């Protein structure tokens, strides 16, 4: 997958992760892109450990599920960190 394909995957995966998690998450489209790309990397790494293959093809179901799952994990961690900062 190319660089721009990976960015598009991260942006869409981050947006889907924001829709899946209840409540209001901060950040605009740039934060969504960054968290989505980091989440896609995390999902690909976890997929590589568990399944022996990470993010390979843009139109693969496994790629999308791993990227969205990783984005949900990163978004939850970001929410915990950002939530603590706003209360301090």
C-alpha cells in the first residue's frame, strides 16, 4: 500500500473509530488523521503478531478491521490522557 493510501486508510479508520466510541472526543480532522494512522500502525503490528500478516491491501477486510481496531485502541488511550489533562 502506498503512502497516500495509508493516510487515507488512517483518516477513514480514525473517523469510524470516533463513530464507534460513545461520547464526545476532542480533536479535529488532523488529530483524527494522526490517531487513525497511529491506530492503523498499531493494528497492523498486532495483526502481524497474531495472524502473521499486517496491513497488506487497501481493499482487504482484514486491513480495514485491523486499522479500525487499532484506531479504537489509540482513541481510547488518547481519551484517557486528554481527559486527565483537562481535569488537572
